[in-house]
C-alpha cells in the first residue's frame, strides 16, 4: 500500500509488484478484446485520430498516475473534446461491458486513475475550457480538464479566486479534484472541493448525461452531487463543474514560526484553534522536512528549528490584526523562538514554496519515499507525532512530516532506498503502522488523497462490511454493470443483482394524477 | 392492516422495542393517520424495529419532534411512526477538536446549549423551533448563517443510518477531513426519511463570535434589493448573513449580519453602513423575523410555505415575478430569506384560493427555473397540495429513483413524500 515516489532515475516497479489485493482492480490484458475494439471504432468515428490511442508504446504513457508504484497499460486511451463524444464512448463501454477509468491530469496519489488492462482510459485533458466566470453569481463553469490554478487566474481580475488548493494545483484538473474531493492547505477555513462544487454535468456509467445541482443551491431531490464528489470516478465522469469562487480577502498575512519541537508546534496549533481564531491555513513541517525543503528550494526557514508552522490569516484587515496578535502571543507562550511575517508577495511566496515543494523536495534527501495521508483529531497531534517518532527510531526508517496541522491531516513521508534489500518492505510496514495509529485515534485512512487502489484493502479497518455494502448500494444505482473504475475504493465489489431498468409500472401517484413523472 | 396482522406486527415491534403504542390523532402524518408508534432508545433498537417492520410489510415514517412532518407530500401510508425522540443524548463534545457527536433525536437547541458552554456552536440555524437534529438533517433546513458556513452538507462529518431492512451503516467519521468511502451523509440530508433512518451524527463546530452586529437598510423595488445584495456579497467585509425581507405591505429590508471580534465588527459595521448608503442602521439585536420562516405554522390550516432558489443574478427577476404574480391574483405574499445565498421563502395566506396559489406557484417557479433554481411548496393546506406540483421539475429523477430502489426496494420508508412520488 501507499505511494512510492522514486526520483526520475529510479524506475518504479512494474505490473508484477501490484499486490494480490490490487490485481482485481487491473483486469487482464486481452480480456474482451472484441468489446474494446468496438469501443475504439465508436471513438474513431467521433474523434480526430490523435484522440484515440491504441499503439502500445503510446499507451504506456498513461500506465500510471501520481502513484507511480502501480502501473497498468490500458487497452485503449481516448481523449474526448466534448460531452457528446465522452458520453458516446461511455455508452459504448456499457454496451460492450468494457470497464473505463477517467483521468484528468494524472496527479492523484492513490492510484484512482490507474488504468485497466482490459479497459478504456478516458482522459479529459482536451476538455479544458473555462466556460464562464460569473462574477454576479460568484460561480465559474468549467470543463473537467481545466487546471485548478487557472480558475483562480481567470477569476482574479474580478476580485475572486478558487479556494481549494492542493499542492499540485499548477497541474491538477478540476475533474480530478471533483472525483477525489481534493483538499489543500486552505481547506481549514474554506472547506474542500465538495464545499465548492455546486453543480455538475455527469455522464453516468450507462452513458446518460444528467445535470446535478447548478448555479442555485438546494436543488430538490437527493443530493447526488454530494455523493458523486469524492467517489473517485466510480459513479460516472463529470463533464462540467459549476464551482463557487470566493471573494479575495482584504488582507492576507503569512507567518513562518520556528519551534524547538513538533510537540511545541502542535500545542501552539491546538491553542490557536481553541482560542476561536480560524486561520486560513496552519501547516507544519518537522526538521527532516525542513532539511529537504532547504536543500531543494532554499526557502531560508529558521536555523535549528525542530518544527515550523506556516500560518496564514486572511479576511477584513480589522479582524486580521486581532488574529495576528492572538497567534503571535500563543506561539510565544508555546515556545516559538522566531516569528517572521512576510512583508510582501515575494516573501509570502517563498514561505509557501518551502511548504508546497516539500513532497518533491524529499527526493533530495532520500532516493525513494512513500507519501502517506491520514487524519487524526487535532488534539491527538503531539501524541501521534511522538508515536511516529518512536516507530521511526525503533525501525530505523526515517519519517519526515509535512502536513495540514489545523485539520489534523498528516502527510508522513516515509524515506527509503529501494536499492537496499528489504528497505521498501520496512518502509511499507512503517507507513502501514502510521495508518493504524490514525485509525486507533479515531481518525481516517485518507484526508484528501483518496482510497483508490492504494487503500482499498484498508477500508475494512475503518468500516464494517455493512457500511461498505450500504455505500455500494449507491454504486449499484449508478453503475449496475460495475464498469466505472472497478476495483477502486472498495475491497470487494457488491453484486448488484438485477440491473434496474425503467419502472415496470407507472408510479401509483402518477397513476392517481397526484404527481408528475419527469 | 387486518386486526390479525396488526396484532402480529404490534407483538413483533414490542419485542424489538419497549416503547410501542397505538397511534393517536396527533400522530397523523400530514393528514394521513398512523397505526402504531415505536420509540426506540438506541441505534440497535431502531434496527430491530425496522427489521420487525420489514417482516410485516409496514410502511415507516421517521419522526424527530414532528415539527416538519407536513412538509413535502403526505405519505401514501403511515403504518408505523418511528419516533427518535428517546435518542436525545449529546454523546460527545470534543471541544478541542471542534466536533460534536449527538443522537438524532436530540433537540438542536440542546446541542447548541452543550457546545455553547465551551464558546462554540453548531452553525446550523434553527429554522423551525423545536427541531431535532435528525429532522433538521432530513429536511435540510437552514437559516441566515448559511451564507458563509453553508448548510448541513457542509457541517456533517459522520452519520449512522439504519436501512429499511434494519441494517446499520456508518459513513464518514469523527474528523474534519476524510475522503474514505462514499459520503452517505450528504445523500440522506434532505431525503425526507425516504432512504434510511438517521440515528446519530457528528458535526464540525465553529467558535461563537465575540461580537455581532446587524445592519439593515430599506428597499423599494426588486432591483434595489438585488443591487444591495450584490454590493454586500462583493464587499470584503465578509458578512455572515445577507437577508432579504419583503413584507405584505411592500416594506422591504436588506439585513446584514457581521460577526467577529469587537474591534473588527465595529470597523466592518462602519464599512457596511457606508456601502449600503442612506437609511442604513446598525443594531445589536436582530431585526424582527430574522431567520424565522415567514409562514404561520397552524396544524389545522397551515399557510402556504414556498422555498425559492435562484442564481444570485436572478434575484431581482425572481423577487419581482413573485411579487407581481401574487398581486395579480390578489393574494398577499411575504418573502424572506437568505438573498445573499440565492434562497428565499414565501408565505401565502391559508385561505388564498387554490387557483390563485397555483398561479403564483407556476409563474414564480418559471422565474426561478429560468435563473438556475427551483420552487418547492414545502407547506400547504391539503386542497393546495392536491392542486399544485409540490416539488417541481427534478433533473436526474431517474437516477434518484434507482437510488431509492437500492435502499428501499419495497418502498416502505415514507413512501410518496419526496420528489417524483419517491
């Protein structure tokens, strides 16, 4: 389990390394070749030649997402340019029983976009138009391949921005964000993708195009949108998203605070949240993560810090001043030895550069590493960080911590050298033990990276069979054939029984003239 | 039910749950008489009750405190009312983590009292006084505070459900950030008891603001109201609420809530007064009717209660159309709601002619729909309910029916109350 990131010179393990529990997710190459060929014919009839890929060498370009440990060559790749094309491909998949996997920019960290060897990979990167920024409505209407940061770029001139900001925001797509319910540093105050996606046009796994939600809130009926967001591509493919854009704050203050230990930094975090101040972000990095960031981007973090907090306060100036005073005092009371306030955009960018580049920077101090993603109650931070340190020292596996402290969303980076025999296994063990720590503290096995293929086997540690069965009732409603990203999220698929079709009889209320059928 | 099957059902229910009684007139659901009432004391008892109900083919209408049972359409049958009011404990308030875990039958007000003692709140306004947590979730009520903190879907972290077949299922968890598995909590919010019975819930909390100030300004026309709302939502003073009220007598008010630190609120209030211009006034207390649904809740003859939504850019035409539609048929209309969030509630007199109400509903719904929104008739006398389309057009209704068929294939949970006869 968990994503292994090698540096560019370290080729990731290939298909043979996929653990047994994951093979159900990948399919067998050559299965239902006739069905795949039929889907290919449909796609070629609708799309330019460059939009349909079946050459084996080109297919390999798509063999993994950001979780490069798992690789599967898809049977076919299509790059539709319109909803109609995408829906036609999905309909063909449904007709021929061919599984499909959606992919945006391929930056996901849980293998959610890992292709199927017997299936079609549907890539949304050619659906990259920002249809509208509707200032009066505080909304933007986007195609799924739109890059996250481009939404903010398009809205800034109107005084607005798109709040969810995963570290990969320069390349990750809105469609991928929607599928994964992506978070980011600023979701402490502003919420996750699910809080910002108000509508979507969805191509269902049967190829129907439906509108869920929209410009107005509280659409009548079940909140299917709320269930689709974060369903990791298992309930269909969003072909447009209507998102909230947020007014730029009057003032932003970014602080970098140095502490001697993660205990002190964690206690300061709890004290700040407990005081009633809600910063836009509170991020923590420990000494090893700081070392890596310094090596990579020379962010000039405080010398000798055992931990730093990056704290951002935003809002009306009069409130920010007060919050700043509180935060400064609480940091000092909890042992901070240096507090820097970014005086301009350049300094602010440098502070954030250290944080946002931290995952990649770890490549400077370790040839290989696993990015873990778990959540604990914020008050358990000091205890869990000590337990992780104990795990690290007893196993000899180094662990760097970079994470969203305000949310309790940990991102331990487990370092190893795959060239050393047994090192990968030892790292996997530590990574798994960290997840167990999260579960035993009442937390979650993923806060923002998703379950994907990576953590499906962990789902039974957090949920009962009945819980998982109930979730899959939704799956059966949307995808009775089980062709949308099969093998992801759930460790075992639920048999949906009879494929539900149209009602056999008119609804009694309709018959009685009491309700309309729509 | 025949006497024999009723006796058998009562016996089965009684062995599942110690508190089973015959229903009285007060237990009727929107005019539909109920037969039995079960009051389970726990999730396990709820599961046992639902299993027994399944075994005897009983339709089940979940009930919290019964304050919104007349919303939506009446159920086709109500063999059993499953009353959650005995499950009324706040299970855990983890103040340091800003979360609360509560049973579903707990009064929203009791949750607020518990978390309020630590200077926190569940940022879910009590739109209908006396609501339980489960009832507020099932009907997705909200109030002025939705502008910034959102609605139940933005606050609910975890949920325990009991399915129609008696299976207990959890989704989400106890931490503020969690993307493991499907978010079933969002699915049951606003589902009117048609998918499952909610037995407990975990919410994120917010700190209570140290200071609050209300700024109001009168308006005369729909365009004026919309312009004032636009001014506020694009300002950088971060209003916690932007409300619009348009009374029967034509008096209109835009109300703005500012919450934060005393010094911050003072500065932001000054900025807001300037933004809203002549006639704006600040007060320490909310204006009359703040956060209260505009219709009178009378069990015998309820007023007509409408919920209107639209894109913010559609606020002026929606306000204008509603007002004109009511005036044209000579029916007084009160409008009130979270204009800054694109949500309004309308009240029409209980004795308004059915045809007139239908005309107002139809014209206003057309305007709402044209601006990306909808109109739902939440509350209405039986004659009106029979004459109007309660829920209006619902995109993706086929998919919703399929979800219902998966969760409740026998259509025993609140059948007929929800969209499209679900």
